[in-house]
C-alpha cells in the first residue's frame, strides 16, 4: 500500500461535507468520473471514501424526503376523520423533532467520517460500508 499524502486525505474528508453543504455532495461523483475519463489511477483508500460518501449523501438526502412523504400521507388520511384534528398537530411537532434529531445525527456521523479520514483510516458505517466493500471487491 502506498503512503497517502495530506491532500488525498483532505479531499476524501471533503467528500463527507455533503451533509453540511449540499453542493459538495456532488464532489466525490465528479472526482470519480473525471479521473475515470482521464484514465488516472485512484488509490483504493480514495475510491472507498468516494463511494462511501456518495452512498452516505444519497441516504442523507433521500430519507428526510421519504419521511416527509409518509407523514404527509398519514396526516391526509387522518384529516378525513374529524376526531383526529389534535393528532395531526401532534404528528407535525413529532415530525419536526425527528427531522431535527436526524440532521443532528448526520452531523455527528459526518464529523466521525471526516476525522477518521483525515487520520488516514477507513471509516465504518455499517450498511453503507458493506455496500461499498461489495462494489470494490
């Protein structure tokens, strides 16, 4: 295994910044596509973190939208029945609390991935890392 330089570690860590800044979520995909078009060799460490950041960012942006869709559907069903007016307001506040907690959890996971990547270590995010390992192997 070749030694990683700080620039590679920093660029890999920036891949996980998609949960902080949404435009950065496209960075790992662009990096992989451009390097593939130019036939540039990418180290396994960099490819691992690029794929993991892509899947993590997809998950980070997809789950809140799916959750909003499901809760809106449930609220619309409950609004057909007059008895559940107070329940809809309660579901709205519960939804806001769950989404806030989810975004806070994303920030912690991103910070974990950034710190370990800057240290030159592979991060392990259970379902995502298993998918990345099956892609790369």
